[in-house]
DNA sequence: TTTATGTATTTTGTATACAAACGGAGCGAC
DNA sequence: GTCGCTCCGTTTGTATACAAAATACATAAA
C-alpha cells in the first residue's frame, strides 16, 4: 500500500549559530525579555546562549539592520526603544502596505490560499468568543503575514514581516481593552467577507482602515507609558 | 579679536571598520564592480580593503539583511541576482510607497523642503537638456529620496532608501533609450507641478504612474539580458 | 560640596588561529 | 562513459587573544 499520506518533504537545512542566535535574540526582544532601551550584555548573553562573541555579534548586525536594536560605535548595543512617532510611522506604512497586499491578494491568490485565510479567520472568531487572547493574537499575526504572502510579491511579504516584527510587542498591548478588541474583530470580519468575494478595492480599504484604527487603539496605551 | 567667523563645529564621529566596509562593498555592488550572481571572495576583498575577516563578515550580514547579497551557509556569499519577478515586485512596492510619500509630503513638508525639491527638479531639467546622463541619474535618485524624507515618516524614508539601493543598477539601464528618458522627464515635470501646488492626490497618482512606467521601461531592457 | 584629573576595570573592536565543511581531482568498479 | 569513493586544497564558521576605547572609581584641587 503506497503511503499517500506521508508527511511532506522538509528540506533539511543547515542552521549556523548565527541564524539560531538571530532567532533567539529576536524572540527575547519581541517577547519582552529584553526591555526596550536596555543595554545588551554581550558577556551575559553569549554565555547564556553558549556561543562565542563572533556569531553573536554578527547576529546583532542582522538585528540592527532589521531595526530591532541599535548599535552605537564603541558603546554597545541596546534594544531599540520606539518613540510614539516611530510607532505611528510604522503603522502608517503598514496600513498602506497591507492595503496594497489586500488588493493584490484578491487578484492573484489561489483559491486554496483564500480558503486558508478564511479558515484562519474562523479560528480567530472561536478564540475571540472564548476571549483567549494570546492564541488569538498569534493567529492574527499569521493572518496578516499570510495575506501579504498571498499577494504574490515576495518583497512586499518580506517588508510586511519586518514591520510586523518591530511592532509586535506594541500591538499586543492594543487589544487589551475589550471594546478595542471587539472593534478589531468586526474589521476582520469585513476583511474576510471582501476576501471571499475577491473584492480588491474593498479589502484594500478595509485593511487600511483596520490599521489606522489600530494606531488609535495603540496610541491610547503607549501615551501612558511613554518616556 | 574674537573669531566670529570660525568654522562651525562638526561633531566628530567614529566610523568602525564595519561601517566603512558596508559602504564600500555596497558601492562596489551598486556600481557594478561586483557582478550579480558572482561569488564574493573574502580573502581577496579583505586584503583589498586592508581589514580582517571579522568586520568584513559583519558587513556581509548587514548587506544580506538589506537584500543586496545572499549568504548560503558554508558555501559563501554572492551578490544577489534579481529575477524579473523580483524587479517587478520591488518596483510595484516602490510605486505604492512613493505614492504615499508624495501624498504625505504635500501635507507635511516645510516650504523649504518643497523649494529644495523644486530646485533639484530644475537642475535635472538642465542636465536632461544637455543629455548628461550620469549626473541626471544621480539627481533623480536624490529627488526620490528627498521626497520620501519630506513625508515626515522616518520608517518610510528608510524603506524607500533600501528599495532604491536594491534597484539602483537596474534603473540606470531604464533611461538608456531616448524616448524612455524623455517620458520620464515629462512625468517629473508633472510631479514638480503637483508638489508646487501641494496637491497630494495628484502627486500620489503621478508618482505611482511614474514608477509603473519605470517598470515598463526597465522590463524592456532586462528581458534581453535575463537568465 | 563640587569639579577636575588620573587610574583601574570593564566593554567593545579587530585580528588571528583553528576546526569543520565544501568542492574538485583522481581513481577504480561496474 | 557513469557512478561512487577517497583524498586534499580551499573556503567558511567559530573561538579566542589582544588592542583600543569607554566607563567607573578614587583622589586631589577649588
């Protein structure tokens, strides 16, 4: 009997210490274990990760290019602290970018991709109804990422991913207030509908509005904890 | 007698070997001294630059994050070769981005910034009439960059710069045909006019069209030298 | 008490040394 | 001839050593 259901082939890939370090440090930042503005202690982190400074410092260069940390010559690296203006700038750009992504996805996505997105959306609704915040948040991120991927423009997808990473911590805060969360869910429902109908203009418009509103939701929260 | 006319104080800034290496290698790539798809010979380049491999390899990580080179684990780095699809993707994204930049610049730019851009445009016209292609090209790049900066969104400006760097070599090709160049100049004149009137919608529309047309101009050229 | 100056300690930047992985050349089996 | 193997030179990845710079600290002068 042939194995029709064998697991899909996974290309085996070499992972250098650099790559692993990038991921680990990125996660530490995104998940808030390394606080914004806080200095990055090379000695401590290298021993913690069990690697030497060479791949570690290369990882810092990568993360600096991604905008997650900043390196000041001879005075160390620190987790980048986003000013209110930068958060606004990031969301403004993301709104515009995902609006494009939405339009293109309606034109170019395969039916399977759209079905996948709609399924994702359904699962988000279930989680919302259970008020299961963290898993909802994760699916939400995935939804936006996969929508960008469905637009058939790899540079766009890559840029979206980068912006999203930089905003990740901040956006998590945005859904804390129940009414904010509910509004976001409504917008997502609208997005799903437009996607189902492959209505590019409407999806584009909704995406843009959704992210503009996200800024309003987020701004409320960060204004209190601002420097 | 007090020195009222002493030269203004210039903050002394430290430039690590890393930073210098990034710039140098980036220029080598952009100016075509390192060919796309070609392997990067660490030994040769480090001796050429007179530095050791450590800062050099950090520079490679930075450039990889910028999308100019690609690093394949254990098999070296090479100058990234753009496929036709990627060029299209880059220009599609840039079109959308600069459209936003145009709209925002009309809202937020200072009068001085606008005057500066218009002056730039005038100088471009002079160069066009002299058919002085390289200087024209450089001012053109500067125009797009400074327009993005005038939008008052640092992330947008940064992203624009990154996309532009990746496309730099390719776009230089685009203006080779006289009729193409002439069309581009016409579009620029329209942009200048919209800018002068601070007509955001019109500038946005023109920017987008300009870059869409750029794709058409470029596509003609790269299709012949494609892999 | 404050400010300045010199010294010790830590941290960062760069070079180098070594280990591991890759990529061919040559050789033999089929 | 093609495939597979082994060996060897080369390139890449990582650790470490050393140099340079910045920071912290202590002491002395105002």
